[in-house]
C-alpha cells in the first residue's frame, strides 16, 4: 500500500455568488497546496497533483483513503498542517524506505506527530495502518475489489488445499 499525504487547503467553495469572488481571491495563493498529494515511495517524493485524478503514483491510483480533520491539528501556526508535512518530508528525503521498519507509514506518522494530530505525539506505522484499515473508505467498488480480491483469492486457495488434504 502506498502512503499519500494530501497537503491542506481550503475545500468546498461557498454556494453564495456574493461570497464566491472573495473565496477565489483568498484561495488563489493556496490553490497549489490544496491540489497536491505527495506520493511517498522509496527515497523519492513527487507531487502527483489532485487526489485520485492523476495516474502517476508509485503503485497506481489509490484504492482507499482516510480523510483527516484539519480541526484536530493542535500544533500552533496558521500552516501547521503544511509545515508538518514539509518537515516530515525533509526528514525522510534522505532516508531509504523499506517494507518493514521505516516505510511510508512511518513518514505519515511523523507528520501527524509534528502537527500533534488529535493532540497526540505517539503516532507510529502500526496504529496508523490499523486506523486506516478501520476508518478508511474505498474510492469505489473497483477500489474495494482491488484491495480485497487478491487476499480473498489466496484465502480461497489455501482453504481449498486444506480441505482437500483433510477430506482424503
């Protein structure tokens, strides 16, 4: 599974036409940040554009996501989210990610610790992975199948072999 960090930005413009012009003028400078997703794989970082719309991520399009609430960031500063993501990326820029110990989940956990998400500094790759499994949402039915079908097929093969051996 590839980890992605969406850089914070303002979303859902107001429906009132009187406020829309104000919204656009205030968010023009933030638009670049609000439309970026960082793909974290190996020791390289790349900005891949709008979430779930561009097809140049390390392991293909995301199939599952966990939307975090910016209001749960307890670090000080107006750009606490972006600053934490940037600082974590700077730290991990020179590290080689591996599958077991220091991977993309560790990178995201560091960003969450730096921003004190939910007023905690104990984020790690294990609780992040488990919470993503529980709270994550699939982007579509096809995303659900891409996530779980290989596991279910492997489980079916193992059960078939086990039952065949035991029933003889």
